[in-house]
């Protein structure tokens, strides 16, 4: 009997939690993006998530100024050398201007891709 009471209490709590925190699903514009996971638009949804990650990560790298792009490139080259995919590739240091150009390019492409995918999902 106690187990059934726990299940019913948990069900009530879960339904109350879903009811209170599921407001975005009834919002109109964002509900189409959220509900697109199970539709034919899921490819665009994954594009949206990937582009958004690139956009945010590039903005972080632009603001940091610690050369995270250089570290990322060196990590990728190290992985390629370790697996022997491209053993002749050697990392080169990027200048400050080159790092900024790489960051701004990724920021712009990520922002454009995020916006494009959002409107494809929404429309």
C-alpha cells in the first residue's frame, strides 16, 4: 500500500512539475522548435544546435584572448598525428590578427547558420 502511495504521489508531483515548467511548449514560436525533435525537421534542429554551439564557442574564444583557437588547432593536429591520419601536418602559431579573423568568421557563420536553421524549423 505504501508503494502505491509513493507512486501516486510521484505521479502527482511529476504532472505538477510538467504543467508548471512546460510553458515554452505553448509559446507559439519556440514550441515549433522544441517539437521539431520528432519530425522531419530534426535534421535542421541538429543543425541549429550545432551552429548555436559554434556561435557561442567562437564568441567565448573571441572574448577570452587566450589563444583557445590555437589550442584547438594544435589538439586536432596532435590527434591526427597520433592516429597517423595526416602525419606530415605540423601546427603553426597563429598571430593575434589571424586568431581574431578565425573567431569572427566562426562567429558570423555560426550566427547566420543558427538564424537560418531556426527560421526553417519555425516555418
